[in-house]
C-alpha cells in the first residue's frame, strides 16, 4: 500500500511539474504568422484525371520540357474536417530533377491537400496514421513483455516527450535561457524516469546521482569546447532559417547546439548508470552481505564493459542522423582537412566526445554511491572514507 501511494505521488508530482512548466514558458512564446491562412485537410485519391507535360505548349521549351516534369490532375475525397465527403480536384507537380524522390499519387492513396488561393495542391502522403499504428503495436509489445515495468517505461517516455515538446521547445521560442532550460529538462527527465521505472529506492538514487553528474560534465566540456572551437551554431540550413525568424531576441544558436549535445547524451548516460546500479543491486541481493570494496570494483568492471560498446553507440547514432549531409560534404570537398574542419562535422565529433566523457564520469560515481548505499551502513561509510583518504594519499 505504501509503495502504491509513493508511486502515485511520484507520477502526480511529475505531471504537475510538467503542467506548471508548460504554462510558464508558453506565455511569451513566438508563433510565426504570415497573415495568410492555408487550409490543410486529409483526403483519399478517387481517380487520376489528367497528366500534363509542363512546358509542352511552348515550342522553345520542347528541348527542356522533359527536365521540367509534369503535373498530375486528380480527384480526391476529403476524409476529415468540415469538408468531409467532398470531392476535390487537385494537382501534384513532378520534376525529373527529383526523380525517385517523389512518388506519384495513385488511386486509394491517403494524402494531405493544401488550399492556396482557392486551388488545391498535393502536400504529401498521410503518414501519421501508419506511425500511430506502429506506435500502438510497440506499446502493446512493451506492455506484454514488460508488464508493470513496461507500463512505467511507456509512462516515463510520454512524460519525457512532454518535457521536450511542451516545455523545452516553447521555452526557446519564448526567450528563456536555453542553457538553464536544457539542464532543468535533463535533470527532470532523469529523476522522473528513474523514480517511475525503478521506484524511490537506493537503486534509483545511485543511478540518478551518477547520471546527473555525467550530464553536468558533458555540459561543462561542451561549454569549454564551444569557446575553444569558435563555434557559431550555424551547422546546416535549418540553423540559417532560425536566424531569420522575426523574434524580439535572436535565437542563441550556440546554446541550441549545447542543448542538443546534452539531451542527446542523456539517454546513453542514463543507460550506463542504471545498468551499473541494477547489476550491483542484484549482486548485493544474492550475496546479502558484501563489502564496499567488492561492490565498487565490480561496478568499475561492469562499467568498463558497458563503455566499450556505449562509446560506439554514441558515435554511430550521431553519424547516422546526419549521414546524408556527411556524404554531401564528402562529395564536394576535395580536402579531408576542410571536411573535418566544417562546423557540422566538428559538432558531431564534439557530441560523441562530450557524451563519452559524461559516461566515463558516470561509471565510477554510480559504482561509488552504489557501494556506499548497498553495503552495510557502518561498513559502507567507513570504507568510503578510507577509500577517499587512500586516493588522496593520506
């Protein structure tokens, strides 16, 4: 009964903090208004009406018309909103310059249509329903295999998304300090995840201390290297678009890079801290009484094995997310020196290195606090003091 009350209290506090944070940050949030409302609706393609070769009516375009592509005129039945059931005539523009990238509409396709100046145009295939179906399947699998733990994992994942999209993103657009908000979101996510998934106990406490310490180190290294590497924060075209937003205070692109690095590293650091804490807890449960030194050394050994693959995980994850841009830079750069000095590549490498440093610190700290909390009270405290004294050489 006490455990259930504690669990409900933890979830309630996490949701309340999310709600309060959202209400605070959305007060001055910037919203782009272009003065023109564009109606977007879901529809299903009913039939293809006509295919028109672009430029075919102009004699001097005959040579180039194959490059200009064609337009597909089609009819579609609206499947949502106030226009549901209406048959709308729309068009899709295709260009041979993007051959293979654009898929032609065909009968039965679920699509999005956009109304521009009372004309309807194809605005992409409807993908959210399919993603929602996959998400539901994933949720059911997690609940089936994970049981209560699986439910807690889904709950914490939902709150994590809430912290990012309902609090952190609006806080940036409302002019809040990005550095502070990024750290607060990371700390909230770490504490919330561990307490909901594992519970309020020594295991979650040890993992939380180790994880937050690793995140702080990652942030500190990022701040230092930001100055050393003379970063501007302009790493791709999206950064340039952010610079042009008509906000009262220009967005701090360097702070956004900082936030991206620590949020990206947080997941890996949490994984390492929880793995060490959980493994040492199982060791302690089986041994019943175990010395501080044994627990600490075991934690370090477990951490070394985990780090060997986790460093690769970080690097491969960051390279994978920007593989297209890396390939493009490689094609147009005839010098490896220029390639590896480009800010986009530098930031990717910095993400991996700063995150790895965070993992490196999280390992011994998690192992240390696990040894202190898991070993017998007097023995653990005395051994911890002795160990720290020996490390100082006294």
